[in-house]
């Protein structure tokens, strides 16, 4: 995706028309929880994952 296409998407989907509005939107965002990518999953002896652990990661 080139810059002009990205700017079109930001304008259409989020009403962001310039860099200042983009910076404000980023500052006001809640962020991204990356915990799902760092939490280890444990396997049962039969090789399946525990359903409670999988549910916590979704």
C-alpha cells in the first residue's frame, strides 16, 4: 500500500485528513495489548492445549 492509498483509507474510515490529526489519534488511542504474543501456552500430556489457557489468550 502506498502513502496516497493509506491517506485515502485514513480519511474514509477514520476522518483523518492530515498528519496533525493522525498524531492526535495515535496519542488518544488505548494502544495494543501484545500479551497474547508473549504468554506461553502449556500443553497437556495428550498434546492438546488447555481450553482455559486458550480462552484467556483470545
